[in-house]
């Protein structure tokens, strides 16, 4: 039996491994991630042993980090779809803000900006599943070089 304890002190027991997303009430979309034994996990994580699960929403700084990194990914994906030659670089500031600039230093015109914004909305509406892959440095370099 796998015992899963929740932050409110309740628990459930499962005979087989269970995905985090199966533990979430379908009507409650306020969560962005969860912590399993205090380690941040996505909803596709499979629980295989006894643990404590805490769901995180915007009250938790970790949820904000998940949201911000997802938003950065959507922006980069949209800009690539709009113009493959556009190379955005992120700068992280002390005020917790993130600034993107064109790597070649050229300004992004308003028309391109609006296209990127529209494409970001399309990506969000498509509700793509984000799958995390772990690869070594050489493989990551190969992937990024193939994109340009």
C-alpha cells in the first residue's frame, strides 16, 4: 500500500502507483504544481511510495516560479513561430522582472510584437502538454544548434 498524506492531515492509500493529477478535483484548477515530500513536482509525477503531498497555488512562491518559467517558454515558442530569425535573450533583474531583447540589438516592431502576442494566445488556447526531458550537455547543445 502507498500512503499519501495531504497538507490538511488527511490521507489516502493506494494499491498501485498513482499520478499526481489523478488526486486533484477536476473542478479545482487553482493549483500550478505540487510538492512531494517538499520537492516540487509536476502533475504527471507518479507516486510510488509513501509521501506527503502539498498542492501549491499562487500563495506559494514556487507556484509563481512555475508560472513565470512557463510564460517565458510560451513567449520564446511564439516568437520562434512568428519569426525563426528572431532570437530573444532574457535578462533577469533584481526587482524580479524579466526583460527580453532581440539578440542582434534591433528593436522589435509593433506588428511583430502583436503577432507574437496573438501566437502566445494561440499556444495557451491549444493547451499543449509541457513534457520535461533531461539530457546531457552535449545532447542539449545538439538540440539547440539544430534549432538555430
